C-alpha cells in the first residue's frame, strides 16, 4: 500500500464521525427553527433571539474547550480522548431537541439548544484539531479536509432527507426529526470510538506551554490567521443567510413546498461533487486563490437568483446545482488553510495550540450563523412574513424574502474576496514553515 493510499484510508476513517456531527448541525439551524415555529407557534423573532443568545454563550465555551483540548493529556493522547468522552452529551442533547414532547415551548428550545451547543463544541474542537495535526503537508491538508467535508455533506444529505421523508408534523408519533434523533444517538458514539481506535494521535510540536492570556496574545498577532478568520466570518455569514431561508424561499417564493427536500438534496449532492474539484483546483492554483474564484462565482449566481419568482423551479434547480458545487469549495479550502496558519503560530509561540485556534474558528462559524438568524428573521417579521401562514404571503414579504436570500450575501462575499486575494501563506511559504517546525522540534530534544 503506497503512502497516498494509506493516507486516504486513514483520512476516510477519521472522517466518518463527521456524518452524525453534520446531521446535528444542519437541522439545528435550518429545520429546527421552522419545526418549532410551525408546530409550537413560537415566533421567528423569539427563535432568532434564542439562537443569538446561544452563540454569545459560545464566546465562553469555545475558548475554554479549545484550551482544555490543548492541555488535557491522557494515555490515549489529547485529541482522541477529549473527543470520545464528549459524544454522550452531544448525542443526548440532539435526541431531546429533535424529538420534543407535546407542548414544548421557547424554554425547552433554549435549554436543549444550549446543551447541544455545549456538547457539539466539546466534540467538534478536538475532532477538527485532530484532523489539522494528522496531516502536515499543504496538499495533504486539502485532501484530509476534503474527506472530512465530503463526510459532512453525506451527513447533511441524510439530515435533509430523513426529516422531509418522515414529515415534520410533531403530532406524529415518529416524525422525521425523531428518526434523525435515533440515528445520531447510535452513530455518533460508535463512529467516534471506531476512529479513536484506528486513527493515531498526531505528533505534538509544542516546545513549551503558554498561559491562556499569553496564548491569546500570540493568536491576535498572527496576521495570516486574522486575515483568514475575517474572510471566513464574512463568507460564513453570507452562506448562512440562504441556508436559513432556503425552506421559505422554495415554499413561499417559488410556491413549491413539495420540492423543499428534493432541491436541498440536489444542493448537497452537488456539494459532494464539488469537494474533489476544489482539491484538484487548489493543487494547481493554490488554496486561497481557488477559494476566491469560487466566492466570486457564487456572487454572480446569487445576483440572478434574486430575480426568480413563483414557478421558476427549473432555474432555481440550476442555482442549486451551481451553488452546491461551490459549497464544496467553501467547506474544504478555508479549513485546510486554517491548519496552515496554526503552523505559523506554533513556530513563533513554541506551543502547538490547534484546539484554541479551532475554538476561534468554531466561534466564528457559530457567530456568523447567529448574526444571520438574528438579522433576517426579524426583518422578515417586520415585512409581514408569517411562518405558519395558511394563506399567501404579501408581496412586500415575498420581496423581502428574495432580497435577503439572494442579494444580502453578495457584499459579504465580495469583502471576503478582497481580504483573501493577496494572502501570504501559499504552498512555498508553508513548505519553508514546516521545515522550521521540524528543525525546532529536533533542537528542543
């Protein structure tokens, strides 16, 4: 078995837990708001406020779990141990949130939403840090990120298929989200154990340990990281807006609620196809330039999507295919670049603090989603959009829905392109950086 084949097998096994983790994340932000609004009569403004409050809680939990992931050591290593012990809380919280009892209200959503946020943070930070340290080469990191994000997209496909096939009527004894809850409860702990059993703990390049405050100072002085995280925040915000509004856009603007599930399925299926395309193009043109071109293409597509109206199903299916392909770029390339900028910090600070960096990355992701929900749902309310309406929406509400879905993301993506176009840490610079790290590890012994 050659090196690349062996690496791919290891990367694939590492990637498997991303399937149930993704099956948690996507419904939490896309299906759960609609499910609780339509079945329990909770206003979109209240749901948006809860999601925003949960994200502010993450400002505390993300750096805490990231720091602990870097510091806690056991006979099983740093990453694997911390990841495996987190999965029971994550699975239980998802089970309770996705299968609520009759009469569940905003309090129930808030309690189990907070629990799921804490559990998911606890799981994701050591898991993503594990992957960043497992691959050390510039192109290897793109491949590993591709495996993990492809598994993430498979989980996303499952997450949008099961709820819509099973239905989203909470009065049913076993609705679609309930099926998903059971699947997550079984798969997440079992796949986490399988990966921890067969995938090794990466080499630790730390030469010393920093206090949390000193470590944060080094993080804030890492220029490539600050540039990357700013672009990532803007692009994630841009992506979260249409994701939050997809169900409403298809059901109300296009007038085809029966196609919500199939079109989401097409979108994520095309995203899986976009992952190997992103890896191949990054190998030729570099990761950051490839990402920028993908974001620019998405802007062009969304500029047309805002003009669609009732019945434009074929045109919107083409939008889903194209933006789905580009989602594969958005998921694969920034995460691979993130692993590179951590090497910059390790070389300067002397401590490999991948967990803390991915805590900042995770918080940025969650903040972008919360900002989008906290912005677009109240604006829809103001425009007169009614989530549980049995009749047609007003023209003003539909116009606002189209503008928010398609046009609001464009300026955010353009700003991200401006930030990343001249990114300094390309393949040659990273190769030199890895040589410095290897030499410093040898000299410290």
